């Protein structure tokens, strides 16, 4: 079917000249179109040859004077066809179909004297009948030729067939005398004997040559439907079966109905081509322009022009107060992985030097190992671990969970630090004795904990570390952007680099903030460490793919401790302390905080300046938190005997630690004490 469709398409491609074809040209063109159709006909089956019956059906007395052969029967046939014109005078046609080729063959033979009556004899004659019901499935390809200027076609070609039906019936009947009969072995009399039936054996494939002629009669004006009377003769080259001289010649007269694929109809003329309208001028390119400027922000929040960024090093002694709580996830007794836990023996893996140059939270996350080291150094020290829960949801009245939390801490100390189990007492309760707000999610997180207490006041004393402090002037850079983007911004980035080092990066999509603040002192890992300028680069891409960038340069001045000593420049020693023993929503100093305050007071010299800043977590209203932080700072100042003018309440506006963590909120309930003491080199 693919071949046929492709052929039809090829025969119909010449459409440009269809309007110029005459009727005769269209008729000739139509005659070259492929055709499909059906054929059928009636005719004669001529069974020629000379044979004496079927070997599988023996007969008596047949001889050379009385063979089968020469009979003529009637038959019919039909099937589909496909015709393909090669040229105006030559054609190829393929046919497949069904054909009935059977007949009844008869012959007579003298069988000798037969008994008539009781004693008379007469010459007997038998009639032999072979009724062959034969049919074929056949197919072939013929070549057609039209020698005359008329639709008369002569056909010649091979045909191949196989028998579909091949049944037979053969018998011998006594024809003369009419009064005689055959006597069977059981004594009965009959005029018929040797009756056999079945399928003819050893039939082979049939090969024949087709000779024929037909004449086309058009049935419509376009000559696409044709009625074709035809006459065909099949001359066989193969017998019905190889061991018999038995051939079937066929003569058929019939008619074929053919459909010729039509040639394409003429296409209408194309409309006149209009002159194209010139395109409008392209719109102006959308404007994209950016600018960047850097100013400083003082500790009071004021903007100022800056000639340079000054980074100065100081010796910094920092005291980290230790929070005696370990927090747990909801409905869990597993120590969270943010707490440093060693695999195997911890004694050889931890020492206090590891705490230098670490932030407060990093020191706190070593609490399990600090506690283990402290208990090893004081064999008489004992501790009590009190497990608590949020007392709601899955944890409601679940004191087994509280105890399991305490046991997790105990197991680490006994397994990793070798602390005797008898030195660790366990308690459990629901809410802590001093709970955080139980009506908030943050409060629930803070109430899921293990509290550590001891018979020694030195338990979890503040950890003092000495490191290098870097101050930056100005402490905060404000990066002021200015841009015009007619097509809208797709994405942008703002990078601050010192040499190959990326110090800070901001990025986003769509609009750029007018001001971007970088608090350098709060981001110590990105403090500039070289005597090289900082390059601030703003890069923008708009929605049409255009890019633009702006650069500004900030000189950097490094004042290292070594340089100040070499140049005999006055220096300052920093002592920083955190008091975090404030409970939730409280400004009252605990006894531990008062003890630490007394020690801090001894560190203050007449030439020292003291700054005290109170802080709070994010729970509650901002106004209340600001007041609470101010009260914490003032109470601390009184304990240190420092003028009240030296204190400030920072509230929750300055987030010292991650307030999404319970320990971050506890450490935010703090007072930061900074003692600056001048020294001469």
C-alpha cells in the first residue's frame, strides 16, 4: 500500500500545468494512472491427457482403448487486480484469485462375457466415472500491449497456483447388458462396483501461461471507472499430479471492473502578490545603566563618607559563660549532632586549646567534653542530670522520655570520658523548675533539655580564651545602588573582592535594594586581611539579555599588633565577658552571675573604659524586649559599680546568635561587657 500511495503521489505532482491541459491530454494523462479492481468470469475446463484412473482407486479392465481424458467441464473464477501503466502502450497487471477447475471424466471398456439370466452369457460393457471437484488459488503477473489506437489490450504472462479443493469420486457401472449385474462376495447383485472417494494424492503446484485480450469501456466522463470485457486462456505446464498424464486447460470469458486513480484537479490561480509593507523601524534599545557607591555606618547608625576601611588588631581576652543546659529535639532522647561528640575515647581528642579563636556557640557545643574534662580533673566532683520535657503533645507527662535524655548525657560521660557512673545522679520531671513560656513553640523547644548541676560551685565556670580581635572602621559598609532598567531586571549580583578572595556577595532577581548593608565586624571570617583595596562590583542583566556593571574601589589600611609594636603605637587590650544566667523574661542576676561580676570588677583599672550592652531574644514584643535588655545592662552596671551612662539596651534588634535554636535564644538573654584598657608598648 505504501508503494501504491507513493506512486499515486508521484503521478500527481505536475500541477503547475494542469490549467493548460486539453481534454485529450487529460485523457492520456488519466490513462497513465494506476488502477485497482475486481475481475470475474465463466468458462470451460478442458481436462486433456491419457490416464486409467487414480492409483489409489483401482478399476477393472481399463486398457489403452478406453483411458480417461478429453472431457470438458464448466468453471468460474474471480479476485482482485492491480494494474500499472508503464507507457501509453505497455502495462503490467497483477492478479490473485480463486478458480474452479473440476469436471466429470467418463470412459467405457469391454469387460468380457457376463452371465445373463441363469445360463446365458453376453458381452459386458462397463462405464467408468471420475468426478473430480478441483479448485485453485492462483496468482500471476501479465504484460499488456495496446498495438492499436484503441483501448484493446493483449495480455501475456505466467501464472502460479495451488489446489485448494481436490476431492474425487470414482466408480464402475455395468452399462450393457441392462439385465446383467455384478455379484459381490456376499452374494448380493449390483450394477455398480469399485466405488472410491477421497482427496486426490500427489497433486503438485500448477504453472501456466496466460494469453488474453480485453477492451476498456469508460463508465464516467473522467475515465476513472472502467468496465472491461475480457477473454483469457491458460495453457498449463504442470499436470494435476506428477504420475498421471492429466492437464487442465482453461478458457475464461468475463468482465473486470477497474478504478483508475484520478489526476489532481486543477489548482486555482494564486492571488496577485501584494507589495510587502515595509517593517516599522526597530524600537530604541531599552536603557540599562547602573552605579554603586559605598559609605560607612557608624556604631550609632549614622552614614558617613569614608576615605578608606581601617582594620586594627587587638589582643582580646574573652570569657564565655557556659550554659548548663543540653537541648533535645521533639520526642527524642538522642543528643543532637550539633553538640561535639567524639567516637572512641574522648580524653586524647579534646583539650582546652581547641577553644581559642572560637565563638561563644562553638565553645558551648563542646559542653559535653568540657564537663568530662572537668570531672576528670576533680575526682570528688559529682553532678546531677535532670531531664525535662515540653509536657504537651507526644511529650505530655512523658517522664520516661525525660529520664532517657538524662541517660544519654550520662552514657556519653561514662563511655567516652570514663567517669564512674556513681558520680552521676539522674532525675526526671516534666517542665523544668524555671520553664520558658510553655504557650509558644520556642518555649517548648527550650523546655526539652537536660539541666546540669553539681556539688561543686566551679561546675561549668566561664571559659576564658585569648585570641586576636579585629575591629573595622567603619564597622558596617552601606552599598548604595542606583540603576535604570527600562526592560526590567532579570538578575543581579554585588560582589566585594580583595585580590582573589571573595569577601561578601549579594544577589537576587528583579529589583535591586537601594541600600545593602554589610556588617563586617559581625562577619569575622570575611574581614579583609590584606593591605589591598576592596573592589565593589555591581553586575546587572535585564530581561532582554543586556548586561551592565559598575565598580568602586575602597582602600584598606591594616594596623596589625606587630606593626603597632614596631612603630611604638599605643595599643588597647580588650576583655570581653558575657553573663547569660538571665532566665526567660528576667533581668535579675543569679548568684553565679554576681560571682562572675565580682571577678570582672577586679579587672577594671582606673584607665579602663567599660561598655555594657544588654540583649534579649526575639520572644515577646520589641518594646518589652528593649526595656528588658536595658534593665539587664543597668543591673549589671550596678554590680560592677560602673556609671549608668556606660550602659545601653540593644533589645532584639541586634541578633547575637541564631534565634532559631534554643541555645541561641538563651545566649541572646545576655549582657556583653567590654573592658578597654590602654597599654604602652
